[in-house]
C-alpha cells in the first residue's frame, strides 16, 4: 500500500521534529501532527520560528519549508485519525510515580488513551506505529485494545523506535545510522505494513540502513541501545573518581581506551552525569522488566548504572560544599547551563536539577544562566522534586539573562551544560567580579583549565587532580 496521509499523536521532542523531516522529505505525503496541548500547538504554528516549543539546530528552517504545504499542527485528534493511512503514537511514557512498578515501570496511560482514541475514531484500516519508547510487548496490548474496542476495522501494529540525540536530532533524522522497523513478519499483511513504512523512509534513507525485525525485537532494541550508552557514561564516571584519588587523568584514560577499535571513543567523556528523558527511564524500565521475569541478577546489573549516575551528581555537589569551607549557606553559586545537554532546551532529568537541589538543601543561593531554558521551566523542575515549597525555590534560586551578571558576586561557578559559547566568555571579567578565592567547577570538561588557573581561578574538573 502507498501511504498518502500520516497522523502523529504527540507534538513533543520526538513527534514534532520527526514529522517535520518526513514532511520535508516526502512532499507527496500530507503530515498532520496533533496534540491536546493547545499552547504547544499554538507555538508550533507561531510565525516567529524562535518560539517553536522544541529547540533543535536546523528545525526552524525545515518547519518553515513544510508548514502550510504538507505539514500542519492542530488539536483535532479525531479528524486527523480518520483521515490518516498511518498513525504514529509519539506521546510521553514517563516512569510511574504510583502503584505497582512505582519508580521503575513505564507509565503507559497515555499510550492506552491513544489506542482507545484510534479505535473509536478509525473508520478504515490503519497502520499504527509505536514511536514512543515502550516496554517490550507493548504492541500486544495496543493490538488487543484496537481489535476489541474498534469499529471492525483492521489494524497493523509496527514498532519504529527513535534513536535521536537531542541537540543533533535533525542531523540524526537526515542521515541516520539506521532506521528500525518491527512488525508482524509472519503474515502477508504485516510484511505489507512494514514495507509501507520502509517506503516512507526510503524517500531519503538508503535501503540497507533500514532494518526490519519482528515487533518484539524492535521494542527491546530501543531500551537496549539506551542502556548500553548510559552504561558507558557511568563506567567512565566511576573511573573518574578513581582517577581523582590516584592522580591519573580521566581524559588521558578515555583517549587511551577510546583508540581501541573494539571500544571506540564515543560516550567516554567524564561528566557530572547523564540526563535527558530516555537513559534513566529506559534503564529503570529494563530493570523492572527483568525483575518481573525473575531475572534478579540482570536487574541488579543494570540498576547499578543508575546508582553510579546518582552518586556522580551527589559527589559533584558535595565537592562544591567541601571546597567552600564545608558550608554554602547564604553563598551565591552561579550555574552556567540548566539543559541536560547543549543545543537543546530539554531539561528532563538534567544533572543541574539535582545538583541545585542538593545545594539548596544547604541553604545556598543559586543564580542560573542558560541560553535556551526559561526561568519558569527551571522552577518547575525543582518544584517537581518536592524538596521544599515553591516560594522557597523561587527565593533561593533565580535565572539571569546575562551570564556575567549571573556570575557577579558569586563564590563559585558551576558549569552544568556544555554550551559552546561558555568557552568564549571573558573569564577575566568573570573573575574580577567574583568573590575570592574564585572557584570554577567544570562538570562538563569544556573549559581550558590551565587558562582559568592562569587568571587566578581555583578549578575543579571531574576526573583530574
């Protein structure tokens, strides 16, 4: 079958950019992105492309080209479902905060809601594509809902996990390492549905890069990929603490092992810890699935990756306190960066949130500068932790639109996001306006440590003496 109309439920960090690229690359396919969040849809339709709800380098140009031609954003979920040949589900699947599996299992309430919306609205046969990161065998639940609550229409369920890195999402979509499509490989209808999605990506992706599997393998591959990447980060971070105790240099160790072709150099940079919406959530999901099958040793192994990451964030905060004479009460600490990584405005699970929370528990006063994150988002992140009331969060932490003002009068500067622009700042000016001894805690190893020391800073970089 040939796909002529696509609907994507969910206009967030995955759905919006992915559908924008599909629309740009497939001018013969009409793409509709729907969301019940009216403010988000309004932002996607804003004439000022600086106001798009998702920041990704290059996304604004793609939206400008396709929007109004074969790409639209709206809140009419039912109408978009009825019109579409293929429906992508790209909604949030956070870790459960209640009930069975609390703190580990994925919360699939939005997935179930989408399945029921599709079943109620669909008037013709549909291909339903899981784009959200989901536990293995979720497709079985979606199929059960569709087949038992629908209007007699037929559905094919595909898994098409995203492998995007925020900050390079457009680049990853334009030239992916691979596209993974899982479906019912045992039936002609299932293989036909898979081929229909292959044809969509085939507009710009080489066929040899499009991998097809059964649906269960596809679902598990996404969790596994994120678990392996997070494992590398936690492994190098664990070694960074050993380096600090032995006077080895973690950057030299990383370079030495990264040149081994069996290991490779990616994800071997020591830092204050990984963040983002995927790594922690997916590992916790993997832990929960393993435990549910009685695989205790497997679950314990992967859970240790999370424990090392939490330890690294706490260790970073404690080092700031220790270096400031074991008290930060009433002292101003400047944060450079709040996003979980550069080139994105996504703050989910950002290390900055937890470092800030630790310091605020010690009565520090924090001023934050981030070029893409708004103050209300920073406060929302802190409020979610419920460590203190909203009034205290806003009294103890504020955002500053100028990095030099953020650092003015501070006892220390903590770099929590690796924004490139931080490298080019006038660090002599920052030093001159700080309380002495002025200290820099580089949690992302982006600054020239020797240059800062020559100015007069005391510098702490993870994994080095």
